[in-house]
C-alpha cells in the first residue's frame, strides 16, 4: 500500500478500518501512549523497542507508567483486541508497516551535547524495512535542521531511495505533559512540518484520524522542531526569570508568590513560579538542542543559556536555605536528620528524571546530613541510592529539618502541628515549592525558609 | 474631613456625592485620564502640574493626548461641569484635598539610574499642604522600597507628622497601556499596597468608587511596586527572548513569526514577537528600577539586565538588514534614499518616547543615507530633527529602500505594487514589525529582509 498516494479521506478511513499498519519505535512515555492511541483509533500498531523487558510488559497488556492516567486500561484493551503488539525487532516491524513513528529518546550528554545515537540507530533499522510509499514521522525532540541534515541523509544513504519522492518524512514533535499524556494527545494541537506537501498531508491525516486533534502545518521539519523548542524554552526561561526574581525578592523582603499571583490579574502576564529547579526529560535538556545549533551558526542564544544556568543553580540555593534555617535553630547540617518530602521532578508523577531534588540530596549528603526521603509515588523504593520510607511519619520522626522538594498533592494538606510534634525540636522547615503557608509553619514553631519568600 | 477614619461605604458615597477632593499631581498620560476618571465618578479634582502650558490646555477643556480614545471628550465634560480644574500650584492644591495621587514621571538617566527628582520635589510640595487624615497614593513607577525608604521619610520629615498614624500612604501603580488608558483604567484590576491596613483600605475604596475595578491588596507598598515591575519585566524579557530566537532563526532559515504563531496553539505558551526593539515610557526603563535595588542588595538580576541589552541592540540589527537588503540590489546605504514608515514606539500612538526607530534613523544618518520619514500620527511634524512627510507617497517617491519601523494600522494594507512603482528600482524593503507578507514583497520585486525571517 502506497500511503503517500492516498487522499486524506482514504487515510482516515484506512485507519478506522484497520487497513493501515503503524510502527512506533520507542515505547517510552510518549511512544507507548501514541501506539495505544493509534491502535484505539483502529490502526494495526507494532511497537518496537530495544528493551526486551518493556516489550514483554507491553505484550502482557500492561504499561510501565503507573502515573499515566488511563494508560494501563488502554494498553490492556488494544493488546487484547490484537491491535497492538510489541517487538524488539525494529526492522521487521518497519517492514510490515506503512507508517513509522520515531519516539526514541534524545538526551543530552554530560557536556550538554545532544546525543542522537538512538535516532541514528533507529534510522539504520528503519532503512532495512522501509518501502516505497512509506512515511517516516519524527516525534523525538531534535534540533532544527536535524531531520534535514542528519535523519534524511541517513535514511537516503541506507535505503538508496529519495526522501520526498520514494518515501515521505515529516516532523510531528510530541507536545504532551508527563502524567497527562493521553489527555494531551487528544487535546493539544499537533505541529506538522513535512519535507514535501505530501509528507505533511499524510502526517496530518494520520494524526487527525488517530487523535482527533487540530493539526497546525508549518513550512518544514526544522520549523516544526523550532516550535517544539521555542515553547519549551519559553517555559525554561520564564521559570529562570521567576527564580531570579525570587532570589532578589528574598533579599528585599518581598514575597515572590504573592507578587506572581497579583501580576496574574494583568491581561498580558503569565505567571511562573520559583522553586528548587527544573527537572524532567524536556526542559533541562531542550535548550541545548538550540544552543548547539547556535554554536554551529556562530550565534549562541545566551539568554537561553544563562536562564538554564539560573535553574541549574536553584538546588544549591535550597541547600543554603536549609543551612540558614538549621542555623537559626542552632544546628548544623552535619549530623542533623533532614527529611526530604518529595523526590519526583514534578507533582504526582513517578519519575526522577533530572529531578533537582537529587542535587539537593547529594549536596546535603556531602555535608554529612542524616537523610530520609518520603515520596508518596516512591514508597519503599530506592531513590538516590537509599530506600524511601513507606510513610511520612517514618521520614519525619526525629527530624531536625523538613525539606519539601516536590509539590505532590498530598503535601498541600500536611498536618504541620503533627509533624512538628514528631520532630526533634527546635526544628526547621524549608519549602522549595510554596506548598505550605509560611505563617502557619512559623506558628507551629518551625524556623521557616521558602524559595522566594521574605 | 478625615478620610482615614471613614468606612469604605462612606468613602464611596463621598466620591459619588462630590464630598471628596482629590489632588492629582502630574497631568501626563496617566495623571490626566486618572484625574478625569475620578472627576467623572463625582470627586472634585484638582490637577497639579509644573508645566503652565499643560495646565492651560486642561483648563480650556482639552487634552494634549490626541491618541487617547475618549480622553478629550471626558476632559471637556469634567472641566465644563466644574469637577476638574488644573493649577501649577501643587501645595495649595494639596491643601484643598483629602487625597493626593502622585503621577509624576520617574525616568532613568543616561547612566540608567532612576531619577526620582520629580517625586522628591512633589513630596516637598505635598508636605506644605498635607493635613492630618489625608492619604497620599503613589502611582508613579518606583523601585520596591522607594516608598518606604525615600518617600515616607521625606513626607514625615517635611510635615513633622507620622505616616500611618497622622496620614496614610499607599502604592497603587498605574497599570494602563498608552493609547487605551481610559479603557484600561476601568477594566484592569489595580494593585494596592498600604503602609497600614487603613491606608490600603482607603485607597481600595477610592479606586473602586472612581474606576469600578477589582482591587488586589498586597502586603505593603514595596510588594505593589514589585508587582508593577515584575509584570513589565516579564514583557521586556520575553520580547528579548523573541528577539534572541529571531536572530538565530534568521541564520537557520526559520520564520520566527510562523514559529510564534504555531507555539501559540499550546496551552502554556504566550507569544511575543521580535522587532526593532522596545520603546515607550515603561519597558525600556522599568528594568533599571529593579536592577538598582539589586545592585544595592548585592544581587544584580543579570537575566533582566541581559534581556534589556538584547532589546537595546535590535535597532542595530535592523540597520544591518537595511545594509544587507541594499547590498542585494547593488546599492550602499550612503546616498540611498531610505523611507522610514513609522516612527512612533508602538502602533497607532502619537508618541516617540524612547522609540527604537530613532536609533535606526540616527545610525542610517551617520552612514550618509538620504532619509525620509512618514508616520500617519506625525504628518508634517518634526520627528528626529526632520520634517515628517504629509503623505506616504511623498516619502516613498524615488526611494531605494523602504523600512517599516512601526506596525501602524495603515501599514497593514500597504499597496506594495504602487509603492514599488514609486521607488528607484531595484529597491529593497526591510520590515522590522512583520507587517507585510514576505512573499508578496518579493513578488513585487523588492529585495526583502524582515526581523526574524529567513
């Protein structure tokens, strides 16, 4: 079947009638829900992943992401009805498919250089199975130009076919928020940039059919990738700006949270809040995809680079607030029992990827604190090399200092008086996520510090 | 009458029944509409300004701001019905009033240090007329802490009265957008921070009565001033970020305007657009109010400082685009006739304050261009030391290069073919405000450059 020669309506019908086979490469937090959503819409989906454990989990009708609402139910359903199966054999999966969707990770390495090795490996495997009339869609985050200058040349070289003529290529960067992926997949418009009009049209038809979302077509893959980076860098820079305000406002005796909330009443303002830093698979890494293109072009985006630095230094600031708060009650970090509440990089998620709390933990460990971690998403699991406690009480018992690292739902209704009674008094509390009311914390007798608070 | 001892409802009634006299100091773009709005609501208003010409204009029932919709009508009405009169005698105006609202300018000087001399002079005059039970409200933009550390000590010293006891002080920073001031005054919530609860309550009652807007009370004046700066710095930094993207995307062959529009389809994105820089009375100056406090506190907000620098350098980038575009048609800046369309710092406004177009003009003049300016808001007026043309045709006739400096409404429907015919071909067009469609410009035969365009 030559999907490139099909009309939009034909493609939509083919998805509904299970006449299209889609190969999704990479069954991670984006790939698995995407595979599930395409299967649910009717497509035959083969999920390919190099990790046999993940393939096994999926084929048993389960998901490794217990924090993604509705995902387990969806995967169970589409595996049971035969629309989704998983394999470690990428090239044979591609050989069966008309559409290939690439969702492999593209991390940055220690030197902050994007590591496209998974994309490159995928391309080589795709090339082995790719047929005329197929279309390859890149969802993985890559720098603008990477599809044009790396992926396409690689596919052309390995297949001896011509992109845009023999097969289609489009970028359709994922745009979903971990924890709410399935909801986002069906709500947030998708950006599509094809190397040709036909490539873009096919991608548009497929995503409309599978997800029912609005498609925004842009000029080419590099523009689509620029959109993805621009929207995430907007967030990273604005969080850095909030952190810059926070550190200055702490010194000026002004409450940054109060300021942000008041600013929000203006029509052209969007609030961002200070905190312990920025974690997760996207925001701490995305800037470097653009920076590296800037380096090549002789035009480094310094504002973006500097913003990243501000966010990277926030864990250190939290450690200073811990030292200050403990100092206020006459204690040193050394030897104090410090209970860290929340390790995940954001609320209500079972994910530690680049969480800034790890930096706080490591630094306090270096300073010889006696550390305990409680995170409702990680009860009893190994976190930062130690076993997280099963309960809040276990972590807090005998603590000299409480550090709130993640704004998990549960922490918004902490019983501060009860926690205070369990602590070794006088005790301190440092809130890096403006979860608790400073005046209530102080009323309970804690020495209080909060990021951005006077 | 001791307004500080009145209930909220009593104050609202007193405004309606013309039983309160308000002195507004500074009859500029904010002060005059504010005076008008208070008078319209019922208050007796005395407008005080050191400039006799402005006082005369107001007393004749007119406004010097012809670009403020509805302002002339309002001022005519309230002067005619006797609710508003103007004077150059600040202290006697204060002596007649229960409420003093300070709307004097607070520019930054050449070294980027805030110049509070107008505020200080006002305080001295206020002190001569201030009585027990009065309240002083600061609308002028000042750095956080300026009300507490400069204004209040000055008023206390000069009056020998105690702020918060004998008289009230509150900050209620203006939050309106030039060109739409009257509309904003009645729609955008106001931030009020008092030195005491009573000061804040009085200010709340007054603004609610006069403007009918929501009042957001914050902890103190410095928090109110931080809110004002935070919301404007958010804009300045985000425009700088858009400019940073623009300069890099030009090199990468990506259209920044297309990117921003596509990004806008994401729920947590707010678009800002690149351009020739940032002008006006607020954005180019506001960062320095916070920076100077940062310098004092040993904590310079570098991200904000750097963003300012990016915006300040945009006119230079526009000049480079002009040189590039002329070069493409084989011409030098020297000797070329360059028609600048739009001089105002923003669309549809009769205001040149810190307009970045002036920097573009001056630089091109240094490079010996033959310059003409057309701006529909400044027909035949002196602009940057030359006489602006009466018509578009006059400016464009025989031009080698057209530069769009301001996105005035009129320029969105430019007849490019007609303009092209008037130019000395081959001609160039540089759009610093993404007003015209690049492909249409090129179709007409211009060499095209646009900020942020490939």
